[in-house]
């Protein structure tokens, strides 16, 4: 595809081999772990909340045509409102990239009584913003997809209380690709199988399932080991 774009220039501009190398690097470095972390957090929350898993499966069945192989097509996903709400809620409390790319101030500013000098590097903590009880309410720490059902919030970074893909000119360019990948994979995992995790013999289940890795991209500290069984 990239070689075709280089040859045919469908967008009217040139790309060279170095551009192609960088695009592929972007897709591998920025695109793989965040997407798999989102899928893993989504399965984690669904297994922790069987009633939400049940509602989501109903949403998937209602909006996809029955087929012998249970396969859910990409075009059937558009009207699955509960699916979209579930993924939005996972991105709120388990943002795979919870601190945005650092910014450097071009000029001095005053923000909420603080003087910040030009040249200062500013790091935005989306994790804290998206769990702030002042904007999300006293249940901000709880996993509740319903809060997104009639909400106008989207991923475009226009509303600073919800910025899982960042905002402004450095906003994630992979939103469409990441969402398509996660929606198609998740609907098919759920429509084809029942999922369960082994009951842990010792230790607190939530501390185990919700422990996070430390880093620019945040996934589960301990891998999710879930077993499928036929419906
Ligand atoms: C669930 C999946 C993903 C999440 C949560 C995510 C999140 C983010 C965030 C928060 C940023 C920083 C934005 C900012 O600072 O304003 C970012 C940047 C970026 N993302 Fe993603 N991302 C995801 C998937 C992808 C995919 C699939 C690709 C590529 C195919 C991608 C490519 C990039 C690139 C290249 C940047 C840097 C943009 C720049 O420097 O201007 N991301 N992403």
C-alpha cells in the first residue's frame, strides 16, 4: 500500500523510502501495544462485570446478522451503541497512554494562579483528569459504560475532561485504525465464545487484575489468562 502511494501519489505529494520507514515504525511502536492493552483492559473489566458482559453480548447479537460461523462484520458494528460506550469507559479509566506527549511552552503564561515560564516542559496527566470526581462525579473510579450512552463526548480532544487520544496538533493519528481493530476483535471474541478466568486461590482479585505496568504505555502488570468455551 505504501509503495503504491509512493508510485501513484494519490494525495498529490511525494513520499520517499525514509517516510515509508518512519510510517511503518510509527505503526509498530505507537500502534501495537496501546491497542492490545486496550483490548486486554476491556476483557478484564467485562470479566469483572458479568452483567455488563451480558448486555454487551445482547447489543452485538441485536445488531449483527446470525451466521453459522458467528462472524461479526465491520459494517454491523456502527449501530452497537453499548459496545461504543464500553470501549469509551475503558479508555477513561484505563487509558493505555495516560500521560500525553510532553509539550514545551513557547511563551510565558499564567494558569490558575501559577506562572509558567516559556521553555517549560509540561506533562498532561490524562489518567488523573479522567478520574477527577469534580467532573465525573463521586463514582469516577467505577466502571460504568452507561455514563457514555447519551453523552456527546468523543475522541477528538475538544473536551479536556476526556482526552484518551490526546488533543491538538499532536493528537493520536491512529484513532480510526485502533478503534476498528478493537471493535472488530472484541465483538468477534464475545460473539463466538464464553470467557472465564480461573478463580485465584489466594490474594485479592481486584489488586491482581487492576495492577498496572509503569511506563509511557500502561497495560496490565499481570497477564490476563482467560479461557474460552463454546456458546
Ligand atoms: C488504543 C489505542 C491507542 C491509544 C489509546 C493512543 C493514544 C495516543 C496518545 C494519548 C497520544 C499522544 C497525543 C497527545 O499528546 O496529544 C498518541 C500519539 C500517537 N499515536 Fe496513538 N494511540 C493508540 C493507537 C495508535 C495507533 C494504532 C497508531 C498507529 C497506527 C498510533 C500512532 C500514534 C502516533 C504516530 C503518535 C504521535 C503523534 C505525534 O507525535 O504528533 N496510535 N497516541
